[in-house]
């Protein structure tokens, strides 16, 4: 199989021509030295070469936090991230009589800091090494499932060797769709604590009405602290633990952003799909996104109805509801944006041009085979969507299936177990099991399952599974009867019942009987069968996509377009400027908002119920030290044209001197589609102006000890 070095190719592409839009690109740190000239032209005052080392400042201060990004802001493990990234931590510590989501939280000292949910993690990247030859060498000459297994075995061996060093969490990242592979080595911090959270009416001001919208007026920030054992090594929560001494921390700028200023962001963007095929673009627009919105909205309706009648259920499902709302609105915005940008037609025309090149002619057999492999997956897409949600949107059902799968995997040698069920995963599984009862209500879970399984019952016979039909029937009445019986008899809502079965499962022993466990024993074989089919398809796609990528990169070079890998959860850098935009004819958005907008939006009712202390402080007008000198008032949020996507939530935004000026938390509605297509007319990222955070912590919900720690006073 012919190979190429994408980084070398990318370097050549940059040397020949700059990207069509300097603000486009989620760049690997290793690529930054080659961008030295455009970086300086954009206004960067630091050394571009320093951005290539993710183990040195400033990148060593940027970490993976929960499902997003964060950054150290003191040498005592203090972490800054989004309110919504830490939302699960806040919800975990909330109770009906002390709802920290609504009330906010300030730890008076370190002894008062609250432990996060047991599965919450902070990952500090300490290594990024190319392992392509090791991974692909094992797959030479193989196809389909054998190709998948060869790559999987090689990756697991690399991870196992990496994790021999205590406290490390390692992974193998797939770059350029099976073309290159890198070993990511991360320090896994397991004791994370809540330090400061603003009230919901600040941290989530505007809720879903304002989500993805501009202008915004949201203080979407939270402070956490990472702890380690007395020996300085990662450890589970203990009152004897000490703050983690970060290798570097970011300094808060004394000034703030203004239109045209250089801005740079570092973070862990989740997944982008800009190098996917035209057929995949078509499926995303014409099937996946509409279906996702429809299903998510049904699930949202279930949780909102339950919460309206039950305050405890409302608290327990707050984080899940927020995630579903965000997912639904994001999918709707992505659909609208892709249609606005004519993404299907543009990508189809682009691909037709690519296929006419000599490079594509050399790869045509692989490209055609890839199209056939993708079509196989499309044939079962409805079932894949529903069964994925079947596990991810439930607590007790997911618990039962996880325990049974763990039992089966534990009977194998550790290296042969499925990822997620190896010995390295036991602590995470146990952490999830310990918090179930804080995120679960039986009536709500049954209703969520009713939505998903009722949709499943409508699938054509070719996508149905006998095991599911026997378990839940093929009619609404049979489904209701089945779910009522299951949840009336299960004991998995009790933590001791879950953990006792976990102890048995991790040793491969039979699990104590329970209606949901008995059901899982019947359903897991069906899920394993589907998993084998999926791995065969994935193996073929993994084998064949490099052919498409070779042709695509040759075409991109010919066009002088940006050459960077799709995002995949690894550390990336974006740069650009503070910039407004025009969403439609006759409308121009300026890039900075102020506290005046909070007052203008305030209705006194959720979600525009600004707290009285905030409104009083705004009326008092004491913005000394944090006011914008030109606007002569307190700023709140600002826009940049930085290239971001999901996972960039909580990413630090830096000025030309490398100082912290903002905290990324959203994209504008017109740019949600940027995970598939970058449109420079509309792509903007939304950030908290950290002058607003400093003002809140100084004058509204004071925490002078934390400001002093961040040296921001």
C-alpha cells in the first residue's frame, strides 16, 4: 500500500501557498513553525516555534477537562473551563434543598471544595509520538475485519506499553483517516473538585433561546481544582490529597479584546468531517441531521414534562437535558448552515473535479471500493442511531448492559478485551456506576426507552433483531408491559446492588439475577453480532480511506487550499482575529457585547432572569479595573473568526502576547455547520470576555482569594 507523510505534504502545501482563509484550520502543534510568517502577519508577538511543544508553556497549561477543554490558571491546580463543561459536576453536587445549578457555588477555602462525580477526569498531554509504521505494519495484506483487528491489536499494545507508567492514560489517534497514527500520552488526574460556579442565571443566561445566537450575554465559566496524592501522583479523591502542581499556567491579561485584535485558541476539538466524501455530505444533510433533531426533540419533551411535575427529577436530569437541547439545536443549526452554504452541491462539484485528476485515476479502485463500503453502513443507519441512543440516554439499562459485557470481556486475556472493558477502564466504569442514582428516575427512564423502542418497532424487518423483538414485542402495548415489569422488579437503582455485580463482572463471574441483568444477557449477543458487522465495515473503510485522502490532498494542493487534518480530539491551535459579521442583508453584528444587553434582555423569568445582585451591580456602574476604555462600560462576550467545533468548549483564547483574554463557549448559529464545511462569511466563535469574569468575582459574587490566586486583582 503506497503511503505518504501528511505532515510533509502539508508543509509543502504551506510553502507553496497560504490557506485560502488565514482563519481556517485546526492546526497540529507540530505544524505551527511552518505557519510562522502568516502568524506574525496576523499579529502574533510570540515565538511560533514555541507552539510546537505541547509539553512546554503555553500549551502544557491547556488540558482536556470532562468532554471539553480547560486551562490551568494558577500553579496550584486551579482550572478554568466552561460552566456547561462542568455542568455535570455542579449537578452531581446539587440537591433539591441546595441546588447549586440555580444558586451557584463559591468554596471559601480549599477544604470547602466539592468532589466531582467519580468518573470526571482531567487529562494533561505529555507526549505525542508518531506510530504509523507499527500500527499499519501489522495490517499489511489484510482486509475488512482482519484489517480492523490488526490495527486494534497494534494500538492496544502501544497503549498497554505506554500505560505501564503509573498515572498515565494513553490512546492512539487516527490522523487523516487511517493514513497516520500517533500515540497520545496523558497524565490522568482523577481527583477534581468544584471551586467556583456562577448561578445558572449568569452561567447559562438565555439558555436554549440564546444558544448559538449573537449577541450573547452569558458568563459561561467555572473554576475547578485538580488534586493528586501526597506523593504528587494521580490518585482517587481523598481529603489527604494536595493540589496538582501544573507544569505551566496562563496569565490573565489586564486589558481585553477589541475589533481587529489578533486572537489564538488552543483546545481539544472533537470531530470534524471536512474531508469526507460527497456521499457522506449528502447523507448528513438529507437524513442524519433531520433524524437527529426529531429523536432528540422527543427525548427533550419527555424530560421536560417529567421535570415540570417533579423537582427531584428535574435536578437529576438537568445535565442530560442540557446536553440533548444543545445537541438538537446544534443539529438544526448545522442543517440550516449546510443548506445555506449549498454544501452538498459544493462538495459534489469539488469531488468531481478531484476524480478527474491523475492522482485520483491512480487511486480509483480504492475510491470506488470505499463508496461501496460506505453504502453498506447507510443501509442500517436507522437502527444504528436508535441503538446508540438506547445505551447512551439511559442509566439502569446502560448499567445492566455494561455489567454483562464486562463479565464477558473479563473472561478473556486483558489485551484481547474490547476497548472500554479492559482493566484500565475499571475505575471509570466504577465511577459511572457510583453516580447512577443521582441521574435516574424510573418513570423518566421508561419514557425515554418508550420513545426509542417505539421508533425501533417501526423499522423494516431487514433492520430488526429477533432478541429485541422477543424482549419488547412489536406493539406499543407489549412494549409498555415489558418495561413496567422490568423496572418494577429491578434493584439496580441501589448503589450496593450495582457495585456487588461490578465486583463479579470484573472477575468474569456470573451476575446475581435481576430483571434488567437477565434482559442484558439476552440482548448483549445481538449487540455483539452488530458490533462484528460494524467492525468489518469499519475495517474496510480504514483500509480504503487513505486512497481517497491521497487523491484529495493532491487536489487540495493544486487548488492552494488549507491542508490540515480533521479534528479528532487531539490538541489543536486556531488563530485569527476579533471580528463581527453580517448574517444577512442589512444586519451587521459588532464583535463585543456589554452588560447593557443583560438588562435589555432581562424579563425576570427563566431563562432571562438576571440575579438581583448582578442587576444592582450593573446599576451601580462600578466597573473600575475591568471596564473597556473605549466603551466605558463592562464587556461580557466577544466574537472571533477562530476555527472551532465541539470539544473546544472551555478553550482559552489568547492575545498576541499569549495572555488569557477569553474563554470559548459557543459558535454562532450560522456557523454550526463548520464541523463539515468552513464558510468564512459566517464562521465565528463566541467567548466570555474574562474581564466580565474578573468583575463578577470582584464585585458581584466575590471570591477575592481566587482572584489573588490567579493574580488577576
